[in-house]
C-alpha cells in the first residue's frame, strides 16, 4: 500500500513530490541540498536535515577512525568468546529442560537459547523501563500472574519485547543477538502476511520495534558508510509502513469511526482503537522526521478521541496508577498539530517556495501559536510521573521548534535567492554569516526566530534534566533526534550571528555541552546510538568554536567551549520539580508579547523551510554530486571554510 499524500483531502496536492512512489528520497533531497560543508548553506527542515549537517561536519579520516573504534569496541560485546557462548547455551538448555512453564513452546526456549526464567525477567524489565513510553502492549504479556494467556500468535510481539529489554544491558548481549536474529526471521512471515501474523499483536510488535531498534542493527548498517546516520530512521519508517499495511489488512482503521458496528466485543474494539491511534501517531512522527509523505490517512475526521476511549490505559495497579489514557489524548492532540503544520507548510515544493518568497506564511504560524498555547494551558498541569511529563513537554517543544523554524529557514532561503545573478551571489558569499548580526529583531521574521530558539533551548534543558542512566538510556530514539535537531538549529543560529552577547552565547554553548554530556553518559553499551550522536555533535560545535576563535582574538576565555569537560546541569531535578513549572515560558529567551500584550508561548510556527524535499539526501549516494550540480540552487551555496581545519582536529573528543 503506497503512502498517501501528506494532505489527505485536497486534490490539488496530488503533485506533491514527497511520496516514496514518485522518486527516491536521495534524488528528491538533491534538489537543493548542499555538500560544501557550510552549515548555513544547508537546509535545516527536520531532524534528518540535522543529521545531514552532523554527517558533513567531520572529515573522512575522522569518520573512519570513529568507525574503527566503535567496531573494535563492539566485537567483544557482540560476539564474545566461543567458550562463553557455549557455556551460556548449555546453561540455558539445562534450565529449559528442568523447568516447565508457559514458555516451553517458545522456539528460543525449545532451542535452549533462553531460560524461561530469563524470559520472565526481561518481560519485567520491559514493563519497568520501556513500557511507559509506548503503553500499547497488553497487560497479560507483562505480568507473570496472567502470562498463561500468551498464545503462539503472540510470539512475534514477545520476541520484539525480549529484543528491546535486552538491548541496553551488556550482560544480555548474547540474548539480545539471539532475540534479534529470531525477530528478523519472523519479519519475513510478517512481510508476506502469513495467516498467523494477522493479529493486532503483530502491529504492536512492529510499532515498538520502530521506537527501539536494536543497537546492533544500527551499528551494522552504519559501519560501512561512516557518514550515513540515517539508517535507523529509514528502518523505522519502513517498519511503521508495514504496521500501517497490516492495520489496514486487519481493518483496524475501522475502529477510528465513532459509530463503527463491526460486531466485535467491546474489549477487542477498544484494543483495535488503541492500536490504530498509535499507528496514526507513529506514522506522523516518523514521516515528518524524514520529510516523507504519510503512510496512513489517520483517524476519521469525525473522530475526536479522548481518554475515555482508551479504558485499558486508565490508572490501575498494573500500570502504577499512571494516567496513560490522558497522556495518549494529549499526545494525539500534539501530533494533530504536527500533521497540520506539515501538510500546510510543506504540501509541495512550489507552494512552500511561494510562501517563503511572498511571505504570507505568518497567518499559519500565528494560528499554530494560538493552538499551541491552548494545548499547553490544558495539559501542562497533568498529574503524571516527572519523567512522563518531561517526555510530553519535550514533544511539545519539538513541535514548536519544527513549525517556528520554518520562518528561520525562510530567512536563509530568501538570502540565497536563486533568481539572483551568479555575480550577485558570488559577491555576497559572507551574507549568511552575518544574516542575524544586526539583531534578531532586525528581521521581519524576528518574532518567530525568537520562538524557534526558545523552543530549542527549552527542549535541550528538558532532556538535560533527566537522569541519563535511569531515563534517557531507555527513551525511544526519536527523543535523541529531537535534541540533535535543537542543538543543530542553535548552532546554525550562532553561525548566523544570532547570539551577539557573550553571556547569551555562553548560555547556548553550555546547553549544548550538557546535552552532549548527557548523550555520552546515557548508554550502557558501546553500540548505543547516543554515542554516535554525541561524537558528531562534538565535531560540529568544536569546529564552530575553532572558527570563532580564528575570527576574533578578543574572545573571552569563558566563552570557549570545552565539550570534554562535564558540566553541572543548570536544570532542576525532575524528581523535585514539575517540568511545566519551569517551561511555562522560556527560561532563556523571552518570547515576544502576543497580540494582546500577554507573553506568548513558543510558537509552533517557526520551523524552518519545511520538507518540500522530503527525502533524506545521503551524500554518500553514487551520482549525488552530479545531480546537485544540475540544480539551480547549487549555484547559490558556497564553501566559506567553516570546516577548513577539520583535518587537523583529531584531538581527543
């Protein structure tokens, strides 16, 4: 089933080039991508663009060195010695033979690769560390008192849960490998839609696997091409698409209709509605991150889901009295804002450019601001655990950033207008570097730029306030990308001269330093994706600092950024304060007054020039540079030497 256009009902959007059925992502991205190495000349529309900037921030030698180091550290963890493997296998076989449990029919137990006791242990770990961020798994799979209900049709979901629960524990590296190998074999049956896979449990397994891909999968797919940081999102996008197709095959979409009378039991109908709600959210989130068209059409426009529609998520002893139903309703409302922003601002390349050059996008951004303010007023006081509230507010700040950065990127797009002559563009090669040096308010988009920067700083502060070992390590990987996106946007704003005050710039660099430190401290395994992100962010910010030091000999020592020096978090302990108390307004950049004189919340209107080229441009793709050279946009982007000393920057990271 092909993805549908990001605008569901408007036939005028049929020419949107973002659909995967029209062209490959790399070819689409090549329309205006630039590989000169200058961060200001590169598009920054979504988290994948942020990864592209990271991928080009270091030289080939450093990337090869980093890859070699990672591979060297991975071998003993992933492979182990032959003696250890045989010992654990014999031990697992012994326990499997001496213990009779509900898991005796499970293939990995029958083969002696897992002990039934270990299966129960990993299920409990999943329930404790991961389940709260995507509470879609039925309770009977996670609680030992009711595991007798597990059926063979649940084994795909069970194996995915075991894969996720074992991925962040180095003591379970072999278990993780066994489970992931088994998942890949079962995925063939899922892809071919074998009869046993036609159950909502299969869809649930695909959705949570897309949220927590195995680190070994990420490491294996990125090691061959050091600059390709996008394999995780691409795999997740493919898995979500498969989940959407299985949802349609099982007619789970019918649960979105308020008056659907399919003759199913209420329990089954409630579970189908829950699964389809998570399909809708996963599709919107991953598609926007990659700049792709949506796989599904989403719930019926007549559907207005509330917490009452998800009775299995209501507070109860099994879920530690967490109000997951209200969290889901709040999340769906945020995703609806994200969906509308993407569909309006990035409906097609032509319309997006028309809005940028004519400047009539402010009406949409102002309306998004109103909607975001209303959402925050409704949900900022939700009574849930601090970690859950933080993740909800991180998503809120990300959507503010995504939409407001449209205006931020529009400023750069207009400055590099391809309609100018080549001589004009050549004579203004340093225009980007000083684009905001006269003050953000000197720009007609100043209000939205303030909101974008404010949202980025709030987002990083929220992540930095979380415990790296107990919370950040177990978050779905999209939260890491939200932080990377925010850090790259702040870097780009700094390069454009947005932070003229030394104190303000020190504030921004301190946030970036803390975020890098958080990513470094979170992983418990060498192959965790956070390690790659932290390494690339270091390269990006160190290169910027080196350029700043070259351009001025009067830079105060206090403003020099040492990413290797751990910093004390400036954020409050999330266990002692409620995130909403600190983020009702920006703690760093005061948002400008609203039309009525009241302080406005960070708008969701400022995300840079949207995803009119939805594919991720992978510059390692053969023939990419030739395609870029034929594009009119390519002439407007110049290499201004931002990374000219990168080959000499092999110092300790």
